[in-house]
C-alpha cells in the first residue's frame, strides 16, 4: 500500500500547502457514496502529527468505520470518535445499537446550544483539535437557519482562537450555508467519460494557495482516496527488461497488472485492438505494444513490429532496443512505413541505439515497406514464415492510427485469419472513432481503449469484460513500463 500511495498519491501535494497555513475550516460536499468521509480521514492522516484528531458522526459507528476503512485505526480510537445516536442506529426495542462504542450522545436530546457546547469543548480542551463533522447536515438539521449560521461562525472563531481546524462534510450542497465562511471548498462528483463513470474532485476554493489544477480524477481503491494524475514523460535508466512467464494457452503482455486485469494475459490466437483517443499521449500506446514485444523476444519467442504511416522509426525502437540483449533481437523484425526520410531515419537508429549489452542493431532486422500493398503483404508473409521457424507463439504489432480501413481491409482480414490459425497474437493500434476502429472492433477478442481526462490517462478494457484503470508511466525498473490503478 505504501508503494501505491508513493506512486499515485497526490493528497499531500494538493492539500499540504493549504494545511501548512494553519487554516481554520474546510468543507467537503457531494452526494452519498462519493468518498467524502474517506477524503476527510485522508486529510486527518496527513496532519495527525500536528493535531489532536477527533471524528464526530451521525452516520456510522467506529466499528463500522473500521470495517470500511481499516487503516483508520492508525489515527482514531474509541476515545476520539464521538457518535451522536439517532433513531436509525437504535435497535427495534429502542436500545442503543451495540455496534456503537465509545462516547455516544442522543442526537434527539441535543439542542443547538448543547451541540455547540460539545464541539467547543473539544476545540478548547483538546488544544489544536482537528475535528471532522460527518455529516454537518445531520448534526444541524433541526437548527433554524439564522441560528445555524451563528453557530457556524462561533465554531470557526473558537477553532481559530484555539489553533484548531474543522472539516465539515455535507450531502446537501444546495442547502449549505458554509461555503462563504470556510477556507476551502471541495466538491466530489461522478461524471460520464467515454461511456464509463469517473470520480472527479473539484477545488472550488482554497484560500491562500495557488491552484494549478482544480479538477482531478480520483479512486477509492483499497479504502483510500487516491488522486490519479498520470506522468506524461519519464526518463529510463536503461535496465534489462525482466520477462514475465506466460501461462499455458496465454501470452503475457509484459505487464503483470495488465495480465491480471485480462485474466492471465492474452489468450493465444487473439486479436487485440488498442484504441487510442486523440487526447492521449501516443507514448502510452507505444509502451503497451513495446512491453508485449519485449516480453516475447526476451522469452525466446519471435515478434514483428509494423510502424504506422510516417511514424518515426526511432520512436518505436527506442522503447525496445536498449532494454534487451543483441541475441533477443535475432527474433525481431521491424517494418518501417513508406517515407521520404527513411534513409535518414535508418541511419539515426543505427547510430544512436544500442542493446543492453552495447551491441549495434543488425541491419537486416529493419525492412522498409513500399507503396504497393500487394508487395508489402508478400514481404510481411515471407517474414512471418521465417520467424515461425522458431516454432513458438509470435506477437505481431501494427500501428493503423493513420490508415484508412478501405485501403487495408484485405490485409487485416487475411492477417487475423493467419494469426488465429497459428495461435499467435496480433495487436492493432487504431484511432478512436475512426472507420478502422469500428471495423477492427468486430474482429477483436480483446478491446482496450486509452484516453485522457483531467490529467489522468485512462485505460478501459471493453472486451472480453469491462475493467477501468488509471494508467501512468513507470520507470522503477529502468525500462519503459506502466502502472495501473483500478478506478473504483
């Protein structure tokens, strides 16, 4: 879990500058189930060494809270959780629910003055108190509006005088009276994006802090509130790719997380469609394909890579060559697209790229395609047959992002038939929303879509089943890779 928080967690980056200014109050608002309590507890965890933390709730007992968010025991205990008992947590005989332990006060017997006294007592007697009020709507629902606003102003004044901080949780934003009084307002929502629902956090107000980005995607995976901004670029140290063993009947993608998301990897004989939205950084798609190729050639299996129209050869091979041995490249063939700059591209690759064991690329590993589709297909088939002499399952990767389907229809249909018959894998990268995408989708056994939304790169598995992840480039092992975080 610490690895996940280190890799993805932006809570500290977003909120620490605000917390360091010793602000007085923060409002978290949103509909039920959006993660308001989880965010409040993450903030409490962030400042637990500076404040005495107290949680006051009308909604959930401490035992229930521990079941939902196990790590809360690191910051709270029975003495720091105050539960206000309402009818909905009493049993059928009118007795207190045995699940509610710790301090309890019957909300029905609490007047406005009593409620104010409870909170002021904690602020004064627990110096530097950090108090979460969950939810403030329930706590104050019986208080007239004018009196409620007076109470809120009084609490803020007392918190300020005693170096405390109040976090208000609200499920009724339209009725809320706090937005103008507090120092920070956070709104949690869910929004539709490419046919799926994403959780979004919006910073409506954060006093005293420059806001570089006010909307972010987040997830509640593993009971944590995790903001999922993706790395756009990263530098790799030149580590040797560590191949993942494939299970019987499957071929690994070269990424353990994606293998797990797909079950055991890609079933042999499958066509994979990698659908790329125009909003995405193409490096993400290239690295997914490169990892699959690297894993195969590092596992003593063959691979073919067909570059897209006018796709720079260097951008494809610099994600493969430096991270394998010269011996691995004997099982790889790369086909450059027709280009007037081919000779220049070829020389650049030969001069700049070296394998992990510091060897040059073999010249016959790279071949140039022409403008005649029939001749190109004959060259590809001949190369495929030569690579199949290894007698092992092959991965073939083709970038069709800039191709028109009517021009490549016959080649795609023939290739899919050959791949299925020989239990190989074909990965086709296509442009989202294109005619090529709609046609390849009907052929594909695996459909993965990539797009960007509010700073997060999204990887959505649409076929054979639906899964949703945030994706970020990962340089931990020294070679191109990526990490996936479930968006829940």
